[in-house]
């Protein structure tokens, strides 16, 4: 799978997971409607399905996906929570992406 396509799939997968977890958070912690659980379940189902689209071993996909998830969550922090990441967030995100790159690009 080409790098751009794989990366885009990872980002969409991360958004599905974050949304699937954020909506119950709104319900539980922010007095949101219980109806938020319906799109949350749909989003988490999409997350699982999206992870299954990768052609390599599941464990490798999960490990590499974690790096993209970390960076996507930091971007979520900025855009949705309106919190500016500090240098440790940025460094951690870069380390996670470096790990993802090593896992996905090493010769097999």
C-alpha cells in the first residue's frame, strides 16, 4: 500500500477512534445527551473496520497506528479542546511518528 494512502487511512482511523471515545466523554462528563452514544458506537465500528483494511500483520498495524493516533490526538487537543500543545507534546508526537515510520518502512 503506498505511503500516502496508508498514512491517510491511519489518520481517518484515528479520527474515528477519537470521535468514538470523545462522544461518550461528552455524555458522561459534560452532561451531553445519551443519544451521543449512537454515533459513538458507529464511529468505533468504523475504527475497527478501517484497521482491518491494512494488508500487513495486525500487530504491526496496531503498533504503527499508535504513532499516528498520538499525533492526531495532539491535533485534536489544539482544534477541539483549544489547548496549545507544549514542547513535550510536540516531542512526544515526533517520537511516536518516528517509531511508526521505523515499523512501517523496515524491509520485510
